[in-house]
C-alpha cells in the first residue's frame, strides 16, 4: 500500500507513522514554547502592574544582606583551597608525622623533608655575581645570622627569641643549617691563616667529622677537581620554628613577620647584596595580596563599564534614548552580587582572591540579559500600553534568558558539588550559582520594573534623562540650536505608518548593523575569506591544544611583585641543580638482613630501573642478595656507605625506628631514606610522574612503603582534580541541551549550539596555551564559564535563524543579526572594556583571569558575527518554500526559492518540477 496525499508518495505506512510522530513532537514543542511564552507574558504584565514593589524589594534585600559584611572573613589556608581535597598525600603525611616527628629529623632538616611547618628562609646573593664565600660576604652572612637569632617577639610578660621557639637538637640547642657551621669554620680557618680548609660540594665534612649535605644551601657553585668549591654565587639559610600549640604558632607567625622586616632592613644597609626572604606565611599573604592590588583597577573597570553601558543605550532621539537603563542594568548585576556576598558571609563562607572572577561572570551574563530585554522593547509598538509592551518583552526575551540561566546553574552547580576535588573551584562555583540565581530574579523584578518606568516616560514624550516634557516641533523651532539638539525627538504623528517600526533605527549600532555589516558579512566575495580564516583559527587552536600543560605551580596564583615570586625565581636560578628531597618510607617491621626479604625488596624495585634515582638502589640490593647472612648491626652502615659512594645520588640519609622485644632483641618498626637527584632543572611534571610510578609500585609490592615530599600534597591527583569540574560541566551542559530540545521549537537549535560551544572551547584552550596560560584551577573555572557565555550569545541568534520560514537563508541570517546583534555587541563592548584594566593588575592570578576571559569573549564574538552568519547561509536548515500543485493524474512537487529585495518584491529564482 502506498500512502498518497498532497505530498505525493511517502513510501508506505512506516514513513507515514514516522511523519506523524515527527509532527506530534513538533506540535508538542510548539505548545510548550507557546505556553512558556504566555506564562512570561503574564509575568511581565504582573510586574508592570506593581512596578514600585518589584523595584524596591531587591534593593531592600541587598541592603539587609549587605550589612552582613561585618562578619567578613578571609580564607587563610592556601592548602585548603588549592590542594586536592581527597589527596592520598595528606594521609601519607599524617603517617610520616606519626612515625618520624619533625624533632627526630634533627640536623637533617636541610629541606622540607616531611612538613613545611613554620620557618623563615632567606637567599643571599650579589648583584655582581660575587663569591659569597669570600671573607667580606662570609662575615656579612654571619652578621645577618646573628641578627636573626636576636629577633624578639614581645608578648605580655615575656619576650620570645629564636632560642625559645626553635626546634631543638639532642643537646637542647637550636638546630641551624649546617652551612652556618661551615661558614664559621671557614672564618676560623682564615683567622688562624689555615689554608688547608676546603669545602666540597654537594657533601662536605665538618670539624666534628660529620658529613653534611649543602646542595640546597650553596647555589651557583663553581668547583675545582675532587668537588672542591671554588666559588658560590648564592647561599640559603633556613630557620625552623616550633608550632606545637596555638600560642606557639601565634608567636612563630609573628616571628616570621619580624624576620622579613629584619632581612629587608639589613638589605638597605648592605646594598651590594640582594636578599630574598621567604616564610611559611608568604604564600598565604601573597595570595590574598591580589585582592588589595586589584582594588583601584576594579574601580577603574567599574567606571568604564558604567560609561560605556550608558553610551550604548543612548541615541540622538531624547525620548527613545535609554541611558538610565544601561546604568540600571549594571546596578541589577551589582545588587545580585551584593546579595550573594551577603548570603556567603551569613553562612560562614570566607573570601579568597579567586572571587575576583565572579563579578566578570555576572557582568557577561547579567548585562546581556538586560540588553536583550532592551532590544525586545525596541521591537514593540509605541502605540501599545506600557503593560502590553512589557508583557511582549517578557514573552520575547525571558524564555531564552531562562534557559541560559538554567545552563549556568547546572554547569556551576556540578562544579559546586562534592565531585569537585579542589576546594577553591567548589567554593567559586557555589558562589557563582547563588549570584546567578539572584541575578535572574532581579532582572525579572528590578530591571523589569525599571523598564516599566522608562516606558511611561517614553509614552508621555518626556526627556529620557531630565524627564521633562518634550515640546512639539513647531515650538522647538523657536528655541536656540543647542536646545533643539538636546530635545530632538520624533513624534508618532509625524511618522508614517510604514515607518513606525523604524523609530529606533537612529541608534548607532542598529544603523551600523542594518545598513552595512549584515550586507557585508553575507556578501558572496567575503564568505570564502571567512571560511579560510576559520580554517586558520582551527589550525592554530589545534597546535595549542596539543601543547596543553597542567599548572600546579603555586606561584601562578599570587601577585607578581611579592616575596613568593622573587624567592621562587632566585631558587630556580641558583638551586635547581638538585631536586627536592624525596622521602622513601618503609612503614612495616621487616628483617632487612634476611635474604628472602632482600629478594622481595629486589623484586618490586625492578620497576625503578627506568628511574635514574633508584638505579643505584637496585644495584646495592643485588649486592646484599649475594652476601647472605648479613649481620643486623652492619646493615645500616653498609646501606649508608653504599649510597654515599654512588655518583647518581647527591646525598642519602636514613633513619630507622627500633623497638625492643621481650628477649631484649631489637626489631625494626619503620625506616626511611631521603634521596636527592642531580638534575639540570627541577620540573614538577617529572616529580608528578615519579609520584604516580611509585604509587603503582607500592600497591603491588610485598613491602609496604610510601614516598613523600610536601609538594606532593598539591600535585597528588591534581590533573584529575582540575579537569573534573570542566568535564562534569561539559557533560551536564550536553544533558541540559538534550533535555531542552523538548522546550525549544526546533531541536536543530541545540545541535548548532553544541557544535558552536565545542568550537569555541577548543579554540580557547588552544589559544590560551599559545598565550602561555596553563590548565590550572583559574583557567578551568574560566572554561566552565566559557560554555555558558557562548550559549548566552549564540542561542538567540541560532533560534531566530532556525525558526525562520519562507525566506532565504541569507535573509534570515541578516534578520537574526538585526534582531539580536545589537544586544550582543553592547554586552561585548561593556565586557571587554571592563576586562581591560584587569590586564594591568600586577598579579599572576588576574593575568590568567584576563587572558582566559578575553579569549572567551573574543572567540565567541568571532563566532557570532563571522563564522555562524557565513556557515548558516549554506548549511541546514533549509529555508525553501514548498508548494503543491493539485493534479490527481500527474502528481507534481514544485520547489520555489524566493529572492527578496529591499522593496519586499518577490521573484521566483528557481523552479524545480518532479
């Protein structure tokens, strides 16, 4: 059976059923779309009926919640914010601290072996690359050391010095770096004219016979034969403090502050040397310093945005100009942000510098929503009542604004969930959700009521700024020229019916798009260049995408002119010859002297062969395996001597915890070894690879061991922790786009949105890599925002184009740009102007924020005004109008493509008969 109808042969009942299902789905979408439009229309009518309430309620709520700033708190723990929450390294650190407390490390605290704790550190170098081991600089460094040890912290009833809060040795004296003892012996040798005293590198011998490691204390070293030091360009001193209780911790924190002041004061009196102080509090202080150095730049940004928002809403017609709406749109965003901040303070939330990105998230979303409402207002008829015009605005713009707001809430909501392993990202997403939710409510209420008030002013032909009644044209003719210029307006009775809808075309942006840009971008000769430019864009984006690197370096989130940056730079310059100390901990009782145990250890250490740090360890275990029956008492000495003779290692030190049994024998409870590799440059990627490799080996080995370094707390699972919010947000965005396909009139809109978002995100990731932005917490949050920003700007354009019927694709591209292009352009200009001052903030955090947000705005703008307008002119959906010629004998299908000129004259361009 063949189903026949006006469409001809459809190929049978299966095709007919499929067609009926498609029609039913389409009708359901249209019903939902119209139902939501009707609901928003009624809401707009209700807001217009009670404008005073809806204007005052948001202001009162914001003021009440804004009063909670008296409970304002700042988050001080950088580790809590930026280290992965569910980090195995934190558990390992607790195990290490329980087995080997800091006090047990004694003189081996040459580096942060297991916990940074409280400390003060300083690098001393010279501007002229002088030898810091000569007599002048040696005396200078010892003088600085003496000044540091005399620092006093005044407390009621007692003055604390370094001797009161330092970590003590067995003889109850303060532990100081071994390099201080080396310099003292060097000074004594010079005083007694002894020339046989020599310093070797990286291991030297003290007068008491101890071998000490100085690889992290001497920098820029030049050596003679047999590792004898000829000169050293830098010296590093570290002073470790106790923090065993709250009082002790408070005193130690104050001591650190005085320590930095002492070093800087010493620097001023000795200008030939350069000193870089650093403490355990420096990272925290420099992270929060970004907020302080950003204040005046943010004020400049606010002034620029206010100015441009007013200009973008202004036009020569003093009645139809809406400068107050530009200002009130920005005020709407500000009130929503203030309300969210008040809720955060009331719920015990703490501020941190990553919150600097929230105002820009709000600016991009909130301003576009207000400008889109203003654009819809321009399309309403002036002879309608204000309530009817407001209802039409809500019906036209609120559906798309609601869907984009839902997208923000879902994507940031996923980021705010417990699935996010970085606390800074989770808090940022949570606060963004609160701010966006209130922004949506305030746009509906506060900005909607503002639109009502300006509508009444416009209907009464009052001046948009001064609210004065505009005189008739004949009255204005008698006034001065400046008066006529300020009160220029077009009266409806002076406008023909055919021109009534064009009263807003005198707006500069509307005029530019309609008269010039729309025709230019759809020109046949321009399209090939746009397509070629897009291919170039994809090529460079791919090149950057293949070079993406993870940024787990904490210096990327602090202000630039700070101690953290200066110290980190100096450390990389002078002390990168040797890697950070890696602790290798065996936390079970094993018989190291037993041959079978040696074989077990040998078995799992075979995996270390590819790691140069452990090659000598493997060779040594093989030697131990040959010498069976090794006495227990000789084991530690042989192990230590073997490592010290191995050239691959700069230094090896060990600790063994013993416990006595009932028969007075000694059992080994746990042991540790500290390994330092000689490297050309310390790379965090290499440490991360080492960590992951050893973790896998520890799971399969028969001997229970862990590896640890304090930096592992930040690097552990960092890649998965940082990428998880972006991955989850992308999945949630795709889910919401799929779900909203039943709410929009055509599912093809969401297909185009998905492709556009993918293109924008791909480009932003690629170009931010080329711009030297790493994939860290800040950039990932920006990428999550980029998904929503793209949908914000592209969804209305695509919706208008896809739903358009009867005319050609080119005609509907022009129409979509004319209807929504002005709102996109207005919000984009305000957004870019607001971002520009951010580029001047002396902070790495704001640098990342600016570059990512700028790329998101630029790439999205490029897609909205170039890529989509060109691609949509020759890709689906088709805009061909089909007509049927009713002839029962000869079934014909006639396809007409219409070309429409500016005079609305229809010309059949092509007729195809089947």
